[in-house]
C-alpha cells in the first residue's frame, strides 16, 4: 500500500462564521457562498456546469433519480403516518434529505459498501433494501431485517458515529484484498463532534483507506444547531486530517451524484479518503418523538421549502423535455402502490418468536445461555396454552 | 510453521510472554486473515514485547502500528472483521481499554445478535491486566466484570504458559469476540510447553491441584497465589483443591460444583473489587447449585472497593497467600 499525498485545502479560512449567519430575525442558516458549494441544479431547476464535476448521466438515470426520490418520500410519509397510528414505535424521517441520500446511494457501485446511520432510508432504497426490512426495525420486530453482506449495506447504527470506524476498518480490509471498491460512511453534522468520528478520519488518513465520509449537514443535532458543533464549515475539517473536503448542495441530486462518484472513484484508485459535506436541511422532526417548533422558527423551514430537492429536478425534467406528465403520473401511481404495500406489510408483520432473543447472541452457543434459554422455555410453557402473551 | 518453531524441541521452557508470542506467530502462520493491531506493537514489539519480531516477519499490513486511539483500534478492527479478517487487538494496559468500551459494548458484543448471525465478529481483544508491577495509576486494573456482564462477549484469563500458548490460538480461531486477559505481572514466569500437544477446549475450567477440605477458585494471576496457599496449607495438614477458572464468560462451573459437593467449602480469589465482581456471581451460582452440600458460605478474597491504590501500598489490596489462608481458616471455622 502506498500512501497518497493530497493537496489539502489551504484556502483562507477567515470567514469562520459564514454558515451561522442568521437570516435576520429568523436564525436560519443561509446557503453558503456559491464559491464553496458544488451545485449542478439550482433551486429553480436550471442546470449549471462545474469545472471539477462534469456530470455523466443518461436521461434514464435522471428520470431514475426523480423516481427514487419521489418513492422514498412517499415511503417516508407513510411511515410517519403509521407511527402516528401506533403501528411503528418511532420513525426517523428523511424528509428534505432525499437528494443527498439518493445521490450518494446511486453513486455506489456493485462491490462498494455503505455504513449508514439510522436515517439513510434513501440509501437503503438505492442499495435494494426492501422498505419492509427497515420498517421492521422501527416497529420493534428486529434490528433491521436485510442481509448487510449481500446488499453491501450495513445495518443501521444508532450510536452516533460508531459506524465511521467500522467503515474505515472495512476499507482497510478492502485495501488488503487489493479490491477495486470503495466504502461510503454516513454521518450527520452532530456526529462530527464525536471522538470516534475524528478517530475514524485519523485512521483513514494514516492508512489512506478507500473510504468516503458522507456528512449530511441537516443543520440540527436533534435541537442543537450546527454552530454548537463547529466554528468552521464542516468540509474544512478535512484539511486538518490531510484529505480533501468538498461541500455540495445536498438538495441537488445531480451535484451529490457527481461529487460522490468522483470521491468514490478516487478512493478506488488508491487516492484515499474524501470528506463530503452535503449541505441540506431536515424538513421534519428529528424523529416522531421530537417537536422542532421548540427550537426553530417556521420562517426557516419555509425558506428551505424553496430549495426542495424533488421539485427542482421535476422542474428541470419538465422544462428540458426529459419527462412528461405521463411519466410523473406513472411515478405517482407507483408511489401509491408502494405505500399500500408498506402499510399492509407493516401492519401484518408478526412479532418475533419469544425465544428469538436467545438465537444469535453467540456464533457458538454457551452452556450457561443454553440453560437460561431452557429455563425461559419451561417458564413460558408453564402457562396455559403453552405460552404467555 | 516458522523455522523457529519447527527447529525447536516440542517441549520448551517458556515464559507466559514468550508463549503468547509463539502462539500469535503460529496463529498468523495458520491463517493469513489474522491481523494484529495496537499501539507500539510493530517495530517496538509492544511495551511488554508480546509481539516481538512479528512485524519483521509478517509485514506492516499484518502487524499494524496504529494511531494512538483505543476506540479507533477496536472500531476499525470491527470493520476488518466484517470484511473477513480476524483482528487481534492489543490494548496496551487494562486502564486504557475504557475509551474503547463504547465500541466493545455497543458494537462488538452485539453485532452477531443484531444481525441475526449474518455478521459474525471473530476478533480478540488482548489486555494485560491486574496489578503487582509497581506501576502508576491506570496500569493495574482488573476490568473483567464489565466485560463478563456484557452478553455477546467471551472473557478468558490465562494463568500459565501452556494456556497462554494454546489459549491465544484458540481465542483467535473462535467465531465470537473474545476479551483475552493476560496476567501482566506473571509474563516472565516460566513453565514447560509442549507445542505438539493437543490442547483441551478453551472455555473450560480445570482442577489444577486436587484436595479435600476447601475448594479455592482463581483465574489469571491469582492461580499461582492460590497454588502457593494450597502448598502452605498442606504443611498444616489442610488439603485445598485449586481450580483455575480460565474463563469468566461463559463460566464453566461443572468442575466447581463437583468439587464443592465433596469439600463443602469454597473460596473465590480475584484482584478485582469484590462488590459485584466475578466472585459474587460464582458465590450465587455455587449456593444455588450446591446449597445442601455447603458447610460454610462461599467466601470471597479480592480487591477492596477503592480505586487502585498507589503502588507503595498495592500489596495491601492484592490478595496474597496469607489472605487466601485466612479465608480458608474462616471457611473451616463454620
């Protein structure tokens, strides 16, 4: 393995507080200065070119991006409704972050591996995870029903930032295997304060591991705004670790796709890690247990509505003649069918077997746990009908 | 197998430290997926020299001098294990494992269960543990109860060169994560090791001295202490049966129960603080299982419930021959 030296971003960092300038009277984070932000599609749906990130994407892929985002948004809305109706214990909405997640998810290739947080439903979709396997986690049936190995999509990680170390270690394994694949580690703005995330970036840099850190800066760690996590724009942290940092408009699926593809390809080619800050906004609550009206103003949310990731791609596809009304109606019908499948599948999901909790504690069962399981089974069997429920 | 091991006679006089070194070497030869990770384990060979010479022979990709970050070491080892490697992590001293506890408890211990067995984590976390070396604070701790209390982990503590040599290889070959505790103050104690023998199973306890009057249980560095106590007791006509527990999770108490049913008396010895330490669990289980055979309550000899003291007085905290014999006297007095 050869460590590859990167030219670090030694640009002037005098403008420390650019992100935290409030909208007068609102406390809203402004979109960063254009020069710092990779954008290929404006909020109005106009295509831009960027010298470093030419977009190589077919018309079919463009329509695919729209379809994915629309379907995932519908899934997300259905999940929120199901939680309100008591069918899920909790739901962590991705509303507003569809472009960040589908852009990143679609940049992955076969053989690549992603390590999500607990909000990456869009990436799960892109990797081919059945939404019902995500729903089972939030219903309390299991910890995620998909096969992380087969899909190259790890189980969700709830402990903030812990998965960034797994991603880095996994990338060190990819490196030892001589494989031409890359690893994508997801994290949020709050996670950048975690020691483990910083350790992950140290390890990734020191070993030039083929890992890309994809940070969705949705402006809030539950209620705490970004300025409590960082005095500098997050993407500039990468310079301190010695690898490139890029800030991309996280509500622009084309820019996210282009930037993530480039970073993953650099990793595959042995150029080491990249940190991507996808500048976005959590339109909903942190989870269904949260009340964002206690810590942010409606005006801020209204401002971000104007940057909606799906509306801007729809505008572009329509205006450029890449999609017509029939296409959009088709996606809408597909979303209806998906929502119906998710609803009936979730409600019909059986509880796990009582003994399932004993099943896989160890690969090699231990005698004391086997004895405890037998005690539990005998206790259950002592109730009339053979099982207490 | 390396020339060094091949050329050596089957039975060698080895220190515990050297036995671990040879065991690691053999595990690396047997399985190319075994990767050692830790602070100073490469060029230096580790602060206790347990990995001495291994980087030179196996290269920097398999014996990795990591950045100085314990959570980073364990967390990246998790990722390597997910990729199909068998990482063996060295934590430099017991007191430095705590920054890695988030990874060990929330990730390492749970990954197999939460993935319904789809993501096994065969990894070993080696920790030199216990006191008695005159060290500054955080270098003499006995953290085994924290890990034994965590479902999903297996915890072993070796006491002698034979178990060190075979145990480390068996822990590496095991399909589950293993916390592997090494008795640092006894790294330099020697014994004969037959490297051509067939080892017994890892997660089992073993009677290391037969006796009739009192069953004394110990693991790691306290096994030698218990054996010394048994020797001293024998001069006074008392016959102690000493059992090396060898594994703290899962506990293998069948031999203990068999012994206590004969002796009716049981003393548990460890350096860890007694309150909610391994001895408390063992006392409860022995009482539940052998209640009608007991002539005395199960007694514990362990560290006091204080932060590990400065080294000039550490011997006052550490169980020694006299404290073990005192407990034996009390057990006999019931």
